[in-house]
């Protein structure tokens, strides 16, 4: 296997660009040799960053696929609903694949991806970056040690953050189920996958409730305009696009989410984007339909139960978890793990330090780098066991998400179908 793993990038948005940046920090281990991206400014920027040769930056992934296997691996970071076709094509060519989450949006598509990579004998790593954080390593080590006794129940919270909801799920690409996917799949497939990984088992039954409560036309303040730049009440609105993106530009932070709004980081370019693009719209005058809060209840084969809560109405914060065992209780907040022992009635505090915020701009607390480190090592050594988010594991968690969404829409309790035959 190669000492330096060569990578092709399909999709040079924020996720594709971010994953590719790992190669710049580790040139002795990985090198980007090609990119496919329809937006010229994004394509040219990545090509320049990585010093790509002429002709190595193209506007369609099919052009790269037509050249055969020109790299050891491919990073597929297209929009969610556009994952299946390139995975099938590049797997058939023998590429190892890092696939952004969610792997696909339907039961059939997820199973087809697993079947394709297994048939081709290539490594697949799904972008469940939460599995790769230092926080997760410590928390899972405590759970696996048996210190908690038998796990009886779990509470897990994803505090999406009020402005993140407005950016991505009211104004942004993931605002509509028919154009993207459900909120649970787009945002929280991370969390259902993470719970499965930490507990070492998937749920067998799920139910779910959730709705779009706040970001609706009937909640629009009196006097509000269709766009924040024209709004008389903008200064009193917590969801002001003018303030959120303008303040980030003024601080010189040319990262997510500002990098999604505009490709040019000037006041003039931002003004045009907010006047003409989707991110300047009033949050009460958008065409969004995904939920802004949801709960999922899960039952495991052991009889243990878990609840997951996703809500928009929080500050931007790390996930928070409580695991209740028969011998101890664990509390985690992304930075610390606290274990209270029932026998000794003492608490141990495990301080993890920090490796960036738990969002895209912060590298998901070290998870983005951890994913790329594991994937590149797996390709270089030919050892798929180095990947924590392989095809079968990811298939199970996606089937759980799909079952939970069926339960929410149909007001039912759903059985999670086993992935025995992909």
C-alpha cells in the first residue's frame, strides 16, 4: 500500500474542503490529487490550496470516474441526496471511500451502498465524526469497563443552538424534507449512531414525536419584513441574519457558517448575499418544514431504555448525556465525564481538555481530524478495522433513524429492521 495516500474530492463545499484540509496538515500521509465541484469558485479555491495540476479540477464527478482509478481513495461530500450514484461508481472502480453522513436517505439506498462496497472489497468510512472524539473515547472506555454496572437507561440531548437552526434548517440547505431530508437524518443521525456506538448495541424498538413549532408565518413579529436588511424590528430579533453574519465578518472569521453564505468576504458581497440569497430571509417567512424539536424513545434487547432530545431552542453547546447504571451514574457534557459511584458515594471527574468546538468550524471537537486519521491509516495499511464507522455499523444507525421517522409520521412504535442481508 502507498506511503502517501492519494485522495480525490467529490464536492468542495465546507465539509469536502474541511476534510481535504487534513491532507495539507499531514503531507507525509495524504495528498489531494483531484477535485470535482460544479461551483467554479469553490473548485478553483480547493485546486489552488492543494496545488492541483491543470485538468485535475473538474465540474462533475462523472468526469473523474471516467478516468478510472486515479487516486487511492475518494472523499464523497456531495449534498445528502446525491450520495448513492457516486458511491456505486467509485466503489466499482476500486476506490476506498470516505462518505459524508448521512450515507443515504432511504433503506434501499443505504443497503445498496453497503452491498456495493462489500462486493468491491473497498474500505468505507461514513462521516460519523462523533465516534472519533477524545470525549467519546473516554466515555466509551468507562462504559465498557463495567464500572456503571448494568446500564438501565440513558438521556441524551443535542442542543442544536437557536442560530444554527436558523442558518441550516430554516434558511439553509436542510430546511425542507422534500429537497434534503428529515431533521433527524440530516442533523441527528450522528446522535443515534453515537448512542449505538457508546452502548455497544442497537435499539430494537423506537417511537418518536416532534414538530415545527416556532419558525412559522403565524409567529412573525408585527412589522417584520421579508428580509432582515429591510426589517424595522431586526434589532430586537434573536435570529437577525444581519447581526449574525455581519458580526462574524467584522471579526474576520471567514469560516462556517459565513463561508456558506458568501464566497467573497467583503461587506458588499455579504450585503448582496443577504438581499438576494436564502440566508437573508426572515425566519418566519421561509419555505422550511423540518421540525425544530423532536424526541426519540428507544428500547434495547436487554430491556434498557434511552431517550434522545433534539431542540433548536438552546445556546450552541456540546451534547449532554446521562447514563444510569446499577452501580454508578455517568454525566457527560463534551468536555468532562463525571462518574458517581453508588458504593463509595464518591464522584470522579475526568477532564478531557478541548480540541475545538463541537461544530463544523471547530472540527467537531477533534472528530473531523480523528475520522480522517483513521480513514487514511486504514487505506494505507489495508486494515478496515481502524475505521470506527464502517458500512455495517452505519447501516444499523441509519435504519434506526428511518424507523424513528416512520414512528413520528405514523404515530406508531417501530421495530428496527436488522441489517442481516444488505
